């Protein structure tokens, strides 16, 4: 059974780089403190708890929500900068970790999180520049990929308007060379 991924239209492909137009989506997001590795793990557990049933559906009971990919983390310009710019994003108070909710849900039909740390947000259509790569990811590798993406953006005269995000698509037991990772940044 395939895991659902956010829907997008591929606008351009250039080796490991892509331009994508994503359709609107709903995310479940948490803000956690610590380094990227710790925050990714803690954030994953908090959102997994929500989708595995720590929620209240319209029926008043809990509901299991299907897992989607990727798990994203957003990086802050403070630590990982792009002069022009898991769902990891580092905010000034920590890292934002988010999952995209299955497309069958609306804000009205998605179960409500019981944990107040889990925030549900509607995200409008967005255009992203992406670099795709395999292997294990730490902050150093993420910075390297952000730099490569920044150079590609400059060569294409594209203007980032968001912070870089790290998207990871595979479970932790996946062999490193088989892992799919992406660094993404929203562009104008």
C-alpha cells in the first residue's frame, strides 16, 4: 500500500533540482526545542501520537489517521541561512516539525488533536524549488544541500520567499543509500 504524498505539478527538472507547484494542503505541526536530530524525533513522536489516535473526531471518539510522507522539518535563517532562501524548520524558539494530512480531510473533518502542542494549519498553493538526495541527514549535510540549492536558484534568477525545509520520506530502518530526502524552499 503506497503512502500518500502531497500533490504537486512538476514545472521544471534539472538533474537533482526541481520546481514544483503544490496544491493546498492541511498540516499538523509542532514546535520543539533541541538540535535537529532530537527535535525531529520528538516532533515525529508528538504528531504520530495525534495521527495514531490521540485526537477527537466528529463522532466524539478517537480516529486513526493514515501516515503520509514526507515528515518535514523547517530550518531557521539564524542557523542555516540562504541569502536568497523535516515537513524540519528551525524557528527562533525551536524546530517546526510537520506532517501533511491525507487529502481526504478538510479542516472541518480532520479530528482535533487532544495535545495542545499539535497545531493544525491550512496551507495555500505554494511554489517550491527542491534538491533531492539520498543518505543520512544531519545539520551539516542539510547546510551543504541548502547551499547547492541557493546556487541553483541564483543561476535561475529565482527569489526564495521562505525558509529552507528538510523533507524525509523513509522510515528510519531504510538503508541510507535508499533514502529519499529533499531540501525545499518556497519561491516567488
